[in-house]
């Protein structure tokens, strides 16, 4: 699959009617679930909820929204389940969350956990561009990449109304799932783009939400891809400062910023290199240039585990010319996202690209090492059908629902500043920042226990969070044998 394609994709009447609705009460389920086995051999109960593709045409085309429920282990469970909302946009909750459920085990003790594949992902009428791009070379040029995207768009649009896959419509699906499963109030955990989805659900259906956890927070001012180069530069500078302050890293990799500048100079004209694909083991030839190199570094900074080896592999590349570890790790992060690209663009082209003008896109990477990511988004969105948004969609978020915000301080895509801005509109909010960690800290250290306590108590006040001080990032590898002894 083409790497550059992966990096391109790395969140009104109903509002007033629902906002005034009374608090929901528990009802009998109206759908039947059957036993199923999810990824990671997780046992669950699965089924579908049927909804119209276009709610304004209730008798028109119908979609089956896939759901999986992990019943609470307690013999006397709480009435309010936990709904996990996936990121992207474009990840399928039923596909990705089973791999981390073991680390969230405590949340399933007293409450059902509900996974819903958002429309356009997983088994909910997937909008997938993979068949159109999987045979592209890793270093395919712009015309090939965007040509493949255009073919995907035309194919998807022949059968689907691509304007019907935006966040607000998906949240209407989510409430239909809640209702048909017989739940009253629910608890939300939204990660990355899922935090945007959670905020929209909380706005549209405030009486249905008992508590919310927003992890890797996308605030109303975050425009996908536009701020990414600046936020990535911030994360890189934190990495450089952390290495300099670490005696082992500083001794092994002095002047790491100069090493990065050297690498950029080395690939300025493009360098052919051979890599072994991290998931297929296929040997591939790829041309690395400055933009691709720094996009790879950006991807690697998502993960604290991978950051621990980043100074090493950057230095090795500068000294030996072997870029394969950088390409392999960056490619692995990009592919592991598991995005349904058609859904990604249906969301991003309406909710984000419409806010980006060409001059802002071209200036977005000024003063950074990173490429103009929003330029690619604008190009990909050319011709993609867009929907009309609620005029209040980008208004600052306001809520009195108990809300816990989680951030990694070194997150390259949703740094803590977005959560801090969001916190100003919360009357019962709390923001927890995990130092020196990247994107998505829900499963880091004792965070699951803090989240569990928050959901149990439904308040952000007086959380027992002393354990958070014990969380430290993985130590830097100073050689292939590992960290300093």
C-alpha cells in the first residue's frame, strides 16, 4: 500500500428537539444479539441496528450498524454502560478496541462495554479505498495517489450518498443503538477523533450522557491536518529537550537536532533505499525525500514506545545511510491505524477542509521540519461531496456533564492545549496530562484505574490519582542492546 496515501489520512432541528428531551429511562431491548468472538479472542454478543442512510428519507436506503456488547461480569451490573468511540476519523470500534480491552478490564466489571462501528467503517457499510491504492508503490507520485483517490470516490459515490457520513449523523445512529439496546443514560469514552464524536453526542443528546472521558482531545479549534506541522514541531522539540536532559541519551546522541538537519540534507534530492515491509516481510524499493522522512518521524512520535528508539534510528540513518528502520516503524504506525479512507474523507472534507484556505495550508509548516499536510487534504477533497453542517458545529464546547480529559504532553497531533481550551467550558471537568507520552494515554500505567473511579463516581472532583506520578516513559535505547544499564 502506498505510504504517502496513509499519511494523507493520519475528527439543527434535532439539536433543539433532543436537548429539551427528558432524561431517558431503561427499556427492554428491541434487537437480538448473538454470541460472537472479536479480535484478540474476546467473547461478546453481536448484532446490528438498521438505520436510514439519509434520515430525511426514512424509507430510502438502509444501513446496518454493527454493534458488539461485552456484558458486565458482575451478577448485579450497573444500568449505565460504557460506549467506546474510535478515532481516525475512519477507525472501526469493533476492530480496534478488542486489542486493548485486557488493559481496560476493570471497566467491564460492573458495566457493559458497547462497541459500535461508525457508519462507513468495519461492518457498518464500509467506505474503503484500499482496493484502489493497495497496488501503488510506496513512493508513487502525486498524480498516481490522487488519481487512485478520485477513482475510489467515484466508485463509492455510485452506491453511497457520501454526504451522509458526517459526525452528527453518526451520533444519531449511536443514539438509536443506545435506545434499541434498552439503555437509559450511558458513559462515553472517545479517543482522538472519537473525542470530537463524543462532544457532538453530548451536545445533541445531553440528557443521555452520565459521564464522558475524552482521550487525545480534539477541541473545536482543531482543524485536521492544518495545525499538525506546528503541533508536530512542538512534540519534536520536547523529544530533543528530553534527550538532552537524559544523561544516557545525551551522551549517545549529542546534538540530535543537528543529526536531524543532516538527515534532511541527505535526502533533499531523494534517496533510493530498500526496506523489508514490517507486516508482509516483502522487500521493497522506496525513494525517501524530506517530506516523507519527516512524515515518518511524525508518525513514530505518536507512540512513547517507538520514541524510545527514535534517537537511535535517526543517528544510525545519518551515519550509515540505512533508513529502513525509520521507514519500517513509520509505515507500521500508519498501517496500524486501520482507517476506512472513504469515511475519513467524508468527515474531513466537510468538517475540516472547508475551513482551510490554500494560503493557510501552504503556510502551515512555516518554522517546522514537517510537510504541509493540509495541502494534501485539500487536494484529496477536490470533488468529494460535502454536507451542510450545523452552524454551531464549531462553537466552543459547553457542558455540565462530568468530563475527564486525558492528554499526552508530547502528543504530536492532539497536544494538551486543545484539552485546556475545552476545559474552560466544562463546569465539572478535569484535565490529566501524562508527561512525555504521545497520542492516546487511556491504557498507560494506572490511567485505567483513575478512569474507572471517575466513571463510578461520575465526578471529576477528588479523584485518587497519586499513582499518576509513578508513570514514566520507556527509557531511550542508546544502542541495539537497549537502554543504559
